[in-house]
């Protein structure tokens, strides 16, 4: 059990998970209770996620891409 927990924790860290609850869908990580409405919007096909804004929003300050 301990080895499985370690393996799952390492996998989560490598995937960018750093909050609870966390859900990973299609390579996007939604974490925290406040992200659940965003997760729902993504699952319902909200156009914002296909506009490229997700990638821009996920960048740290100073890492934004230039369009």
C-alpha cells in the first residue's frame, strides 16, 4: 500500500497536481473546489478551452506567449 501511495504521489507531482481535489482530463489539471465549475464547463465543451486562452492562463508570469 505504501509503495502504491508513493507511486501515485510521484505521478501526480509529475502531472502538475498541487492541490486537492484535483482532476486531470485531457492533459489539463483542475485543482481545488473553486475549479469544479471550470471542470464542468470543460466537460460540457465550453468554447473558451479551445480558444487557446487555457494555455495562456496556465503560464506563470513572465512566460506568456506572444501572439
